[in-house]
C-alpha cells in the first residue's frame, strides 16, 4: 500500500477533490461595507483574517457594521467556518467593514470544484 497525501485523505473523507484560493474578491476592506467572499455553494470552509492594525467586522449580511457583525481584532483576529460545524453559513456571501480605509485581510476559501455552477 502506497503512502497517501493530505489531498488523498481529504478526497477520501469528502468524496470529491478540493482546492484553495486566496483573496478571490479583495485583499482590503474599507469604511463602507463590501463583499469579501461571494456566495458559493461549493465552499466547504472559509478563513478570514484581519491583517491590519484596524478593527474589522464581518457578517453574512450587507449591512455589516461595528454594531452588527463578527469582530476581528487587529493584527490577526480571524474567523473560520467549516461545513460540518457551520452548515450553510460557509457558502453564503460575506461582507466586511473596517474602522479605516484599505485595511488588509486574508480570505482563504476551500472549494470542491473549480467552476461552481458548471457541469
């Protein structure tokens, strides 16, 4: 029996091959709410990290704000969603807003197919 890679183990667990992509929409968030991750039913996990020194809030609603959203603390605050814990929240569109313009974020998606919605 040959050795299995991490990709082999994940595919055996999920029954499909997967891949990741970083910042497919944006690498910064500003003082007006904007999309950080688009609606995607093929996303099985999502990571959002605040790389800036500013406060960032994220949410699956367009009117995300400092008073309505998940707080990502400066310099490393993060949120991880995974399908077996967070169910359909993983695939929803996610928005972010920051306390200052051009606040850097890292958004990593883990997807099950390269062209969602196409056969």
